[in-house]
C-alpha cells in the first residue's frame, strides 16, 4: 500500500474552478527542494501549469529554501518540470487551446517518498456559479443530516 503524506492543497482552486479532468504527475526537483517539501515548506496556491516544447512546466509554486542548504539552495519560485507521458501532455495542450481551459495543481503530496502533484484541467467559475455550488453543497448536507436523524 502506498504511503501518502499531504504537503499542500490548493483549496481555492476547488472553490473558484470547475474541474473536468485530473491526473497525477511527478515533479523533477533538486535535492534541497525535496528536503524542503518533506519539511512542509511548499505552497501551490498561485501555481499553474503550461506545456512548452513537448514538456509540461509548473509555474508559480513556492518551495521554501532549505535552511541547512547553504550555497547549494534552490530558487524558491523557479519553474519545475512535471513528469507526464507525452500523450497526456499533447491531450491537455489541445484542451487548453481548443476549449480555453487551464491546468491548475490541486494537491502536492509525497507518495512513497516521491513528490507528486495532482493536476486538474479546469475552467473558472462565474460568481453566480460559485453561489449555486455553495447552495447545492449546503442542500446535500441538510439532506444527509435529515437522513441520519431519521434513522435513529
């Protein structure tokens, strides 16, 4: 069984966007970056992904400098290569251009010691869509609560 440790979550992405598709991607990191991630020093709140030259890159993710890293430390906001199959990269690049979607990281976690990012193919919600989503979620909660109390 794979051991998974949640490092960072992009909760804003779940609220502000409609998610169409999800995929797990690996991250190409340096030594001090993975050590910093293991110490929970990462944020993906403002991050997004873009295809470039048959590769997928993650921009805007902040991985804090590793304190004992000295002169070998990394740049906190540098672009990082995502490890995906070429077919997936081409599919998602087509979806971005044809359907006007965006690729956003949803979760950053460690799976068996490897850094993984859960990417989502998303479209931004309008304000009224957000209100509808909140109302639907609250209605579902009320129904579940009523059913739980009815079974007592």
